[in-house]
């Protein structure tokens, strides 16, 4: 796992990991708010839950940006060298997709957490019939 972190580039992988930690911290805060009942008193709590999705989306976009910057750097190096083997090109493309895959994975996790917390909040605050 650490090897993928370094292969993806420490700058963007570090940013993505930081965003993952931020998203998890926000999720824990909302989880505790629902558990303690503080969420029931808030009028716009469902809207605030969307912050989890927003951080996840920002993470996915940052991962795509990391891939594009990596591809630009790789294409510049290919342009300077000239002729390269297809295997080397495929290896470079594989490495460039690490940040995108990591960003999309974090986004999927954020969507899942948001969905579960939103469902739990609505079930807990729904009035009995």
C-alpha cells in the first residue's frame, strides 16, 4: 500500500489522504450528533450532511487533477526522449491512474457514509404514525 502511495506521487496522494481524514472527521462529528440527539434540533441538518459528499467530490476532482498533471509531465518527457516502448508507456499510464482511483474510492466511501447517516437521521427523526 505504501508503494502505491509513493508511486502515485507524495504530493497528490498526501492531499488526498488529508481530504480522506477531513471527510472521516466530519462524518464522525455528524455520527455523534445523531447519536446524542443534537441533530434532531437542527433545521438544516440534512443539508449539512451534504458536506460529506462535497469533500468526497473535491477529493475525486483532486485525484483527476493529479492524473492530468502526471500525464502532462509524462508526455513532456516522451516528447523530449522521442521513441519509447509501448510497455513503458503502459506502465506510465498505469501509474498516472493511481491518484484518480484513490480519489474515486474516497468519493464512493463518502457517498456511502452520507447515505447511511442521512437514512439513520431520517429514521430517527421521523414521527411515528
